[in-house]
C-alpha cells in the first residue's frame, strides 16, 4: 500500500512538471513525445497517467488552455478574431470558432459581446483545477 501511494505521488509530481512545461511553452507546438520525455514516461504510459491525473488527455488540456487564453484576449477587447485564432494555434477562423463554441457554447463574436463579468464567469466555468 505504501509503495502504491508513493507511486501515485511520484506520478502526480511528474504530471505537475508537465503542466508547468505546457504553460511555459504554450505558444510552441507541444508534441506528446516531448511531454512524455518531460514526465520520464513512455508515450502510452504518459497518456494513461496524464489522463488519470488531470481528467482529460494532454491534447485536450492544451487545447483548453489555448482557448481560455484566447477567451481572455477577446474579453480584453481583441478585435481581430482571426489573429486570436492564429495565436491560439488554429489555422483558420472557422476551426477556431468551432472549437471555441464547443467549449463555451458561444461563438467568439458572441463571447466578445458579453459584459466582462459574464465573460469571466464563462471562462472560469471551462477551467479544470
């Protein structure tokens, strides 16, 4: 039992380091091979442990962080949605709009029209601690 708890704590520490790495490199391409290396795991083991620890895959986690950041930019008055989309790692306004609406239930333009309080509340709702 002690070994199991120790392993869980080690996994938690490794995933914490990966999450920090992701946040520090969010503007760069983040490949699962690199993330698995940061964790010190094989790719399949990394995927299992990350998903178990975080509640979503690494790709979903990264996508959500990028969309949250895009939402903050829109809330702060970013006018050019295509520019926000490209910064979030999307190749087109359409792909970004689809992903944004899937996460928040509103298109980026609809989101931008919300008052600051409502937009902030919606951004917090999409977060996983």
